[in-house]
């Protein structure tokens, strides 16, 4: 139970920070880093590779991911639900 509470508090803090000035930009860096790391792992472990059409456009991929996150937030506000 303590682990679940700590995780919930951490997610709440992250959600609050994303709303601050520069919060979304700060979130973009680890998203981009993880994308590149995982993409690299996939390329090393398989001889078949499925890539998105804009894989070379890292900024576009991050923008797409963050846009989806924002839309989820807007949808949750409209429905009265909270995403944590």
C-alpha cells in the first residue's frame, strides 16, 4: 500500500510540474531519450525492423507523443476524470 501511495504522490507531483511554465518542454527530453534508447535496442535484437515513416524526425515523434498526452488531459477534464 505504501508503494502505491508513493507512486500516486509522485505522479501527482509530475502532473503539477507539467502544468508549470516549461514543464512540457522538460518532459520532452526524457521521452526523446527513451525513444532513441528503445529504438536502438530493437535494431540490435532483430533482423526485421518496423519503423514509423517519420523515424528520422525525432522532434516530430516527441511532439506527437506530447500532443496525445495533452489530448488525454483535455478529455479527462471534460469528463471530470483525472489522469495521474
